[in-house]
C-alpha cells in the first residue's frame, strides 16, 4: 500500500521522497478564486464571469495535466478538466 501511495504522490521534481497532494495556488488558481468571489458580488449570472471562471479552471487543469509533479496531480487536472467541460456543455 505504501509503495502505491508513494508512486501516486511522490514529487517527481525533487530527489527526496516528498509527497505532494496540494501546492500553493498559481496564477490560474488565484484567477479562478477571485472570479468566483466576484460572482458573489456581481448581481445576476453574467456570461463573461462564468466564462472567465471556466477558462481559469481549464487553464489550471491543463497545466496540471502537462506539468503536474506526480500522477495524482495529473489525474486531478484531468478530472477537473472533464468536469469543467461537462459543466460548460450542460450550460450551452
């Protein structure tokens, strides 16, 4: 079990045996958080705000799929990308 978790969570960018589940938010994650918070203030449900949050979320997810530090982060990015795409498709 420990070997499987180590394979899934071990940081591939360092030589140590450090596990990474979460990291400090990057620009795309902060953009998503700020736009989501703005959505609580702006009345109605503006399309530009929805599109902005989903674009930031997709940006973050693609970045994780491409540059994630371990398989868990890459899988997380792929799942978030699929969920965001399904949400956008349902909204159309």
